[in-house]
C-alpha cells in the first residue's frame, strides 16, 4: 500500500457507525495488504494498542485465513487515511 509506513497518522474505525479515532502506525505487518499495528488515541484521553488491523476496503481476517496466526491476535475494525476537510 502506497505511502504506508511507521509513524503515519491514520484513522482507526472500530466498527460500523462508530466514530473514527486518531491513530499512529507503529508497525507495518503486511505492506501489500495494508495490515498494520496501531496505537489509537481516544478523545477523552488514553490510548489502545491495536494489533494487525486491516485497511478499510482491504482484506479481512476471514480473507487471509492465516492458519499460522491465531485469529484472536487480529484487532477488529479497520483503518483508513484521514478524510480531507
Ligand atoms: Zn476517518
């Protein structure tokens, strides 16, 4: 995925109809598929480490099927580039 790298600021979306949260890419797990580790920042304070998050409109953990990786390690939700105002 073009431009994806550690330190990029993205939006993390935990699920449908949920607001986006600011997040920083802490590791690019699979660049081609846009899978990353993120630290998400909540508006009221606090952070959450999200591991193996898929890009919005990208693949899902079900697509990968990755038998070598327990599905519990995937964080639900997706990330995307911040929308332009
Ligand atoms: Zn967003």
